[in-house]
C-alpha cells in the first residue's frame, strides 16, 4: 500500500536533535505522520514524532529499510549535511519526489567536490593550500559545522589541527585552506525551478572562548551592502552545484579581497535558521522545505514578506562543565520583552564538556527587537537570567 493513499502524508526525518526541532514541530502542526530517526534515544525532537527509531541518520541501509517499511511519501534531512545525500539516494531508489538528486547531493556533502565545482564556475572561495602552514584553516572534507575544523594562527597549532581533522573525517583525510579574515554571514534561500530566492542574510557572531554563557549568535539584518554581495554569491554557488529546488544554507566570509563562499549546504540551516527567517520576514521556511520533501509545489504566496520587527536573532547557550542537575530562570527569561522562545536541548544527567570553540550547546534564545542590536541585547538579558546547575 503506497503511503500517498493514506489520509496523512508520511514523512521520514533524518535526525531528531536540536537542529531538527523546528522542522519536526512544523511537520506536526501540519498534520503529517512523522517518523524520526536519531541514534540518541533522548533526542529532544522525538517528542514531535509519531514514530521514533533509535538509528543513526547516517546509516543508509537502515534508513532505506525504514523508509520502505513505513511506506513514506518523502524524506528530509534538515540541519545536518551527510544525511542530505542519504535522503536523496533513498528517495531515488523508492521513486519518491525529492528536491535534489543524488548527484547534486554528492556535490553538496563533500567540501572537496564543492571546491572543484566552484573553481570551474568561477565562484570566489578560499584558496586550497598545498600543505599546512599558518595561518590557515584545517578541516575534515566531509563534516559539517565546527567538527574537525580548526582556525590555525600559529605554527605550533598545526599538528593538533591536522590530528583533529583526520579523526573527524570519514575517510581519514584533511584539507587546508587560506584563512579569510573578516566577518561571516549566512544566506538562507530557496531555489524553485532553477531560480534562486534569497530570504535572509544574517551575521554570524562568535564568542571565542564562549562568554556570558553564550557561544554564538545569528543576527538579522546584516548591512545592506553585505546583503547584496552575499546574495549574489549564494546564487552563484547554488547554480554551480546545480541546486534547482529546495533550501540552501550558504556561509560567506567577507575578507579584505572581497567575499568568499566558505560552503553551501543543500538543506535548512542547523541553527534555527528557518525560525529566524520566519521571525524576520514572515516567510515560513520550514513549511517550504516540507513542500519540497513531499513533492508539492510550494505556494507562491508563501514567498510574500510581511511587515516584521526591525531586528531578530538566535543566541545559543552553553553550560559550565559538569553533569546537568537542573535549569533555572527560564520563566524569568520568557517574561522579558522581545523573547519569542527559549529552547533547552539537554535533560538532567547530560554531561557538558569544557567551554571551547564548538562547545556542546545547552539551548537557544530567539528574540526580536526594534533593530538588530536591540534584539541581541534582549537575547543576552534573557541568557543572563538562565542558570544551568551542574555538579
């Protein structure tokens, strides 16, 4: 019996962690039958699923078997790179509609192949270096975010950086790129029938090492001049990788010689980017992604921007090292003006490691304000009200 013959479309979501919460919540609100997979039995997104499977989202044979057994109508990998390719390949084998094919997914999930395609298309990007030499960036070619990535500024940091990248890499290799010094922005967009639609450009603000319980923030809007240049590069990157449909998440660094594409992910951003987009513009990016995953043509009306607050941000929280005993002050944080939501990722008993770059996130605050700085100030006040009790 095909899944499409049922009253509730069935969706398989690869991942149920913090990065998938927004999409899972949107799917439940839409009335979909949601099957979620995650290797963590305590994954916070499981609460929004009709069925859960404690399986790694990177285990392709297991995902394939589950998709067949559940007669799903679509698959999606929000907020995580490697499963993007798995979702695309399984959808192809099952004859399901999917926004990208396996070939495009392979390009989108390999930093090395992205670099080669960007070079062919003339998309500005960091130069690949022949070997480790400071300053540089050392990274795993097949991992996302901060995993296996080190900004190396001094020669004595090189050995540890290479070891970290090799350990994180799936194939035991690493790549070395020039360090593009400058601010970083994220372009969230949607491609529809080969036409790229930029939605938000947000500043990526880091605290390294984390300070005031805050590790990272995404803030909207970015400077108008930055927006124009970044949107142009994101469009070129999506076209270079032949992304014709679906969401993309493009990181751009603004160096002294101009903007450079750091990487493109053919998925929703993992930092609650879709929810930030909706706060900023009124465009329901999670719902657009669901349309694509289920083979539905996204409604043009969904692209209409609404009048929204002048600024918005997502601010991530980190906890002190130790075992989480309790989280206090959330209600106090929510009572402050402009605080749209506080998300907590970890339950008591979770053990946090030392504060460092890429530290384990404890939660996030979503805030709006009269402008970007006002939204950030409100989010920081809320973060100051939240206390992670560890022992």
